[in-house]
C-alpha cells in the first residue's frame, strides 16, 4: 500500500511539481539554437565613462 498525500501545488515541492518542471525545461531547451553557448563579461573601465557618455548614440546599441 502506497500513501500519497494531496498535491500542495507548491513550485518547490519535488513531488507535486517535478513533472511540470521537467516539461518546462524541455520546452525551453527545444527553443535553443543548436550551437554552443557561453557567458562573457565586459568590464567598463572608469576612464571610458566620459567617452561613452559623450558618444552614446555611437557606442550604446538601442
């Protein structure tokens, strides 16, 4: 005999939301392009602030 409690519908509950979470992850993965992804970080140096502020239209994409 298995005891099964009522669903709590809490998104953190592994029993209640695991299948919903898996479906969401699979849906998001299917939207990705078939290429490698990486994260990059560009540091803005203090000395460049004046240059960027004076040339925003040229240096900051809209």
